[in-house]
C-alpha cells in the first residue's frame, strides 16, 4: 500500500525530526470533534492504487452536509458503483483519527464521496454499509481576495475572521473541500491547532517528498493575517483557530473562492 505523508503547505522552514519543508512537524492527533482526548500519533495517511479521474468539484449543501465516517478497517473507492477499484483507504488514518469522507451523491447502496487526494475534486463511490453517516450543520467559506474566512451554521453567518492565504506564486487552491483531520503541532509557528483539508496545492505538485496538502492552522506571525502571505495554507490567529478546533467536526465543508 502506498503511504502518502500528510503535508500541510505553510510558510515555515524545514521542521521536526521527520519533517520536510511544507510539513507540519511532529504532529499529534488533536481530536475528531469537540472535547476528545489528544493521543500522540505520526503524520501519515494511506491510499493505494491509482487515483480516479478528476471529477467536477461538488457543490456543498448550504443547509447541512452529509459526512461518511468509516466503520470498517479499510474502505475501497470505485470509479462507478460496483465498478473498477480506484483507491483503497485505511481506517483509522492514524491513532485517534477516523477516515472521513464528504458525501456528494447517492445511488442505491452506494455513496459518491469526495476523496482527500490529488487531483482536487476527485470523487469515488463507496459502499454505504462501510460507513456511518452523520450530518454536519457548520460550513466555512474562504475568500482569497478579501483574506477572510466566514463561519456558517444552518446557513446563518456566525462570524467572519481575518486570515492569511497563499501568495501569487503559491496560491490557495479554489474549490469545495472538507476538513479531514485535526492536529496539534508541537512547533509554535503553526499555532495550537491545524486542520488538514482535502485540498492540495496546485502550484507545488510535490515538495520535499510530500504531496503538499493544504491546511487551516494558527500562526506565530500575527502580522501576516489579512494578507496573501503563505505557501497556500490558510492561517488564522491562534485564538481563532482554537475556537474553531473546539467547534467543528471532521467532514465540515470548506469552500475557497
């Protein structure tokens, strides 16, 4: 099975014992949803076989989003219901982090889900019997033009935060994504919490041996907030990312425009 390191694109230098540039170093799992314990774990995610062909970026529901959390040791994604296998995903992705997908379609006993891999917007079909379905009523919307992140609940705007996004050379990718995991960096430069997203950098196809996964995290560089200043990730103040970490479950949709 091919191992794909979880990389979160950031503006820091090389960090951590097994870190490379753009990697959040020496991470521990924070939790899946509010008030869960914080176990230690390595930074890996697993996928195997060839990825499915790109699909149009799914449109998230603004009145709630259906989330599929794996209930079996591994989940197989197919190109079509009962069709050829596209990829295989291990559950959990690391200790304390369940494998989570965002549902974008349904056909009989099959669910079409967004896959957290390249190319952005990839989807596959998984068996409904392999997952547990829940509804998430929060969603996030990021504007790279205004450098803001808006938090919604049941389509009601709760708050808009100032954030930093990618520079012109390493822009934050646009599209509809979701939160794949919540991590606790040991390096203060990334703040107290970092969400991994299902999005990947479109400017950095690889860097230092990793795929360039986009993150939503805190920062020690408060002056960068409100500007295009990162390698593609979304930075928030440490206070703001802490508030979101206590509130948002995995699978929460995030739209970036």
